[in-house]
């Protein structure tokens, strides 16, 4: 195992920072310095507080009737507002590193060379600050959840419903390079010959698989709560719809909740917040949103 792997393993970052650090370090080749490990430990401590206060993802149970209470959507948006600065800073670094040709080749002479040098220097700066920025993003999200009074299970559930199943955002969203590694070496063994399409396809599959693993039990608990709270016949329309969605997710490991369209009760809960949800979405930070706090 590499030195970076040993250091990150020692910090115990169950909040997802471990995979994040491995993915970023393997991509950029930057040394994981002590301060980054310390910040990762702080992010882990914050996420531990979130789990102690609001439970693990496995503890979350949606409302049996499917509706999202207005105060819970407001809490979700409050958390996103509190994260905005950290999200914007991380997004900027990711966007710069994902950018292609700066256009320097189109500028002749010295100005073109200076433009090329300046762009390269900016990318180096963005790369060297990306790891601490991304760790800060994880910590800021934890702090935001604490202040907004929301657990990771509820946050992930609303995030998936709002952005993927309702607004049609792509689970493949993110930078054009691997951001979160799904194995111990951060994906180093799979780097050769991979273009941006491959990176995004792997990300799409990883995110869909993770959401299926995390949210299928959530829907099962919702069905159990529905059966416990009401004496419904199996022919009840909402019970049938929820049962069918659970069965579909059990059959397809890439399926996320309500992929084919939200039930009216959920869509009606989100509709008043559409503009705010759209404004707060960050395609670049999408992998961090899904993997941070999900136990990777």
C-alpha cells in the first residue's frame, strides 16, 4: 500500500473522505500532507456528530404517505445555502482542472506562450488546493447538516429525488477525471486508456449502484411504516405503487427511487421549490454529494 494509502487509512474517514483523498491523490500525484489528514479527521468528527444526532442513513424513514413536509425541503435547502461558499470554491477548482485547451495556440508569439504558461500555472495551483478544498467541502456539508437539523439519509434521499428523478440531472455529472476512487488504490490500475466518456460512465454506474444500495432499504422501511400506520389492503394504489418501485429496485441494481417519474404526492411537495433547487445544484460537486457520508 502507498504511503498516502496508509495515512488515509489511519485517519478512519468513514464519511467518504478516504475514497476522496485516494482518488484525488492518485489522479494528481500530490503528497498527502499532515494538515490534509488532520482536516479529514475533523470532517470525520463532524459527520460522526451528524450520525449521533440524526442517525445513520439506515435509520431514516420517509413519511409513509410519500409526501415531503415543507419544513424538511426547507431544511434541505438551508443546508445547501450554508454549503454554498465551500461548494463554489470546490466547483471552481474542479472546473479549471476539467478545462481543456485554453486557446493559447490561437494567440501568436509571446502573448500566446504567456497565456499557455498562465493557464498551466493556474491548473497546478487548482490541483494543489483541490484535496484540502474537497475535504473542506465534506466538513462544510457536515456542519450545514448539523445547523439545518438534517441527517445524511434524509439529505441523500431528497437529493436523489429532486435532482436525478425529478429534474433529470445526470448521475455522471462531475469533473472529467476520476474524483472518488472505488477501490483502495483510488483507481490507479484502471487509469490506462480511459477517456472522459469512460470516466463518466464509471461514475454513473458507481453512483447509481451506491444510491440503490442506500435508498432501497429506505423505501422498504417506508413501506413497513405505511403498513404499521394504516390498515391497507394490498390493492391500495399508493401501497401498490411503492411496492412496485421496491420490486423494480430489487431487480435492477442501477435503479434509483422513482427513476421513471415521481409520484404526484412527491412532485407536488417539491414543485414550489423548483427554482431554488435548480440554482443550488452543482454538476461538478455531484460525486462529493453522493459519496460523502455514505460509508465508503
